[in-house]
């Protein structure tokens, strides 16, 4: 049985492949296909579909986060695998082949998963409020082994204004060590780098091409190791990033209509989901709208539909047509036009914004915030502030890294809606020369079919 190396190169598209000879070589003796994704085309939803072979309506991951109705809280980027419904691909493999081993290097929902080897970003949250870069690893000795050889996981290069190729290089190095030392039957590896500059600058400019070249070079050693181990390599992407020029503020529109409420502490406004009649959990180009009273559904739908940049608003029947009708999903789901994306902003005056708005605070914000990729261009002292905060951190003082803008006008790339053009959508490459019958006929593989493809490549039918 040949091992399978499954690389998730987030943001990879046919257009970017032209600058990536190492990745293109995978399909030279194998095959390549358009990869059909799911709505929403965001990391947590798509990865869960790959690994379970089911849609968000079945596995329950309706976005990178949602409103937890039973808790009355909005949470993004939870990590526990127990949130994902359905049998994972390695669990299905073990039913047929006991002893089948799997390793997860930075795919999402890794905590508590039944993989044999696990690595996932996990900062240290100190009692004094500091946050230090680190990762979670299982078995426990894997943590000390990898950090001794590679250094601490480069968390601040994984997301935020300093996100860059350093995190991808660390992840690739960790994957190479696991492949060499443990030879799992399935190695999952997440490659994040294309996400950064494509969102910052857009997918078609020189920065995007440079990022593609960097990723291709970073993967060269792992691809060579996989070939040396006799592994089948599958490379895929969750979505393609498309150019955007317009931010859409659904929560501000709902607040101005009297539907969204806030509460105030220390002069700062916080979203009040307990009392709001309606609010949006923004997630790139998709937003889940939670409406407390069914009597308000039509009013909310009309209000949101009228906002410039909104393409459609899906009720439960509309969600069902996309495999998104899960109880966690919003009562309505908004989809942005191709050149637009949704902000989470709910305050009407920046002086009343919560302090976490100017920081990289993915677990506190009630929606996704791509402005976290930028140092505030409107603040002439922003670099000096960042340097001073780093000095405070090194000396053990408390600090707030309040350096990101409260405005997403700088964002030039987004994703989440289904692709309008296959060249801007996800792609799959496979080194095995046996082309599945459906792919040979259509040139396309559905995201829900990745699960079975991995089993077939593992020799499990």
C-alpha cells in the first residue's frame, strides 16, 4: 500500500499554477481536475467536506464560525474535532484496514481528532495576558522534538500583519520529519502562504505571482521526499481568491434599522447577540444572519438584499439547494457579489470601537477581519507603536498590539462564494496515473468526492 500525502495549498488556482513548476510536475505523470467546492468556500467548511465526504448541511461546519445559539455567543476558529459531524477519512480507512495511520499537520479541527500524529497552532495564553507563539502536538513528545529542531511555531508569521512564508516553511519542515520518521499512511499538510498577499493585494498582480513562486520553492523538498517514499501526492485547494473592491457593512445597516443592539463598557461598544433582533456573522463573502423572531425575516431579507454588494440572500430552502441547511447556519445567509465582501463592523463611530478591533484577535471578533493582515496605513506612528509593544513584551510588561486598521478598504482579495470562473477556482492535482472515470469524462471532481479518492489511492474500496 502506497502512502498518500494530501497537501492543501490554500488559494491555489489554475492561473497561479503557471508560476509553480514543482507543483505542476505532480500532474505530468498523473492528472489534474477542476475541483468543485462548497458554499461557503472557506477553510473550515471545505476541509471538513474533504475529510468526511459530506456537505456542511451534514457535517455541520457552516463557516469558519457561527452563532452558538445554546451559548448566546459568536465564536470563530474553534479547534475541537468534535464539532465536525461524520466519519473522517482515516476512520473509514481503519474500518477496512486496522492499523492505518494518519498525521495532521495544521489542517483545521485538529484538537481531539483521532489522527495518530497531530500538529496545530496553539498559542500560550499567559496569566498576565501575554500571548506567546507555540503549537499543540500529539503524541506529546512530538512537540518538544519539533520545537527543539525548528524553533517555536511562528505564530505571528501564520496570521496578522507579519504573516508570510516563514510559517509555511516551518509547517513543511515538520511534515517532512513526520513523513521520514513515522511514514504515516495518510499525511495531511496545510500550506497557508497564498492566502496572505492574495487578500492584501489581489490574485492577479506581481505580489500574487511572487507568493506562488515562494510556495512552490518551499514545497520542493517535501515533494521530493514524498516521491522517495513512494507516496501518492494529491494537491488541492479549498477556494480561489478573487479581486474585490467593496466592503459591505451588514451589521451597521441592521443597527441603523434598529435591529442590532450593543452594550457599552468603558466607552466601548460590544455586539449584544442576546437582545439583538438580527445580526450578521460575516465570513469573507458569506454572512450568516441570525434573526430572533420569524416575523422579522422578511424585513431583514429586504434590508440586506437592498445593500450594494449583496448578490443573494438564501432562506432555508435556498440553503438546502447548496447543502448548507444546518441548524447552525443563519436563518438567512447572504452571499456577496464577486467584487465585494462582508465586514463584521457594528459600531458607527470608531471612537466607540472595542479595543480588540485594532488587534489581531481572531477569537474575540464576532466575524472574520481581513484588515488584520495590515498595519494601519492611516497611523503614521504604527511601526513605532509595534516596536514599543514588542519591547514591552520582552520586558514582561503588559501591552496591546493595537496596530491594525478599523477599515477594510485596503483589502483586495476575498473568497467564500462559489467561483464564477474555473480559472479563479480551486484545482486538484494527483500523481497517480489512474484517472477516475468521472474525472476523465468531465474534467471535474466534487469536494465531496475527495474522501473516496483518498480511500481509493490508499487501496481501500
